[in-house]
C-alpha cells in the first residue's frame, strides 16, 4: 500500500493514477479481509475500487490525461494540512487501544448485539443483523449521501461548453465564447 501510495503522489499521468488508486483500494480490501472485517472489505472493494474508479475514468474522458504542473509551492497549504493532521491525531490520543477488551464498545453495545441480535432480528449473522437492522437508517443515510454525490458529479460533468459562435440566451456572446474563439 505504501508503494502504491507513493506512486499516486509522483505520477503525472492521471489514467495511471486512477488505476493505482483502484489497486490501492483493493489492497486495503485485502487488508480488511485479513483483519476479519469482510463486510468492510466488500464495501471498500465495491465503492473504492468499483464505483470510484468508474467515476474517475468518466471524469478523465471529459478532461485531460496529464496533471497540470504546479507553478509554485504553497507553504500555507502545507501548514494547513499539518495543523489539521495534528488536531486529528490529538483527538485520537484518548481512544482505547486497538482490541482493548475494556473499551466501552466491548462492554456496552457488543454484548447486546452478540447475545440478542439473533432473537431480536432473526438473522443468524451478527454483522448482517447490525448493518441491516440496528444501523439500517445509518446505512440508508450513507447510501443517500453517495447517491447524491454521484448525481452532483454527473450534473457538473454533464454541463457542456458552448460551441464556438453560439450565443447565450440573451443573444450576447459571453466571455467564455470569446475565450474559446481565441484558443
């Protein structure tokens, strides 16, 4: 994953970047399977490698294949990323250690799901019962957000540039038309 991530940073060919991002998410899905989180791995593979790759390839079809070279270095942007990253790391310092049996989630919610989900929901698989029933509205909300984002991206990509010589609705050429005619 580290090698793929470094490749994503240094490549300028956007098609290669899209393919490497798909490989990165599939590698992450394999890592989730190794950690016994098959449901998360399936979602990562479907959304990360599947839908995201298709949307990025569709975007590439409407744009260029090469990344525009940055003209100058922005220290303010680097500072913003470092400050935000520092705040996020600081926010995780009081979290329980990974796999800690004394963590609140293992004392409060998990025993109820393990002991009662089969009786309450009637589904023998605990993960399925949690995702489909206990977290059903949450899953519906996540699906709605992804669907809305996809519609927004498609709406933005669906806008076409006016052809050379076309006039706007009021009959006057717009600045976009003049810029395109000089190109």
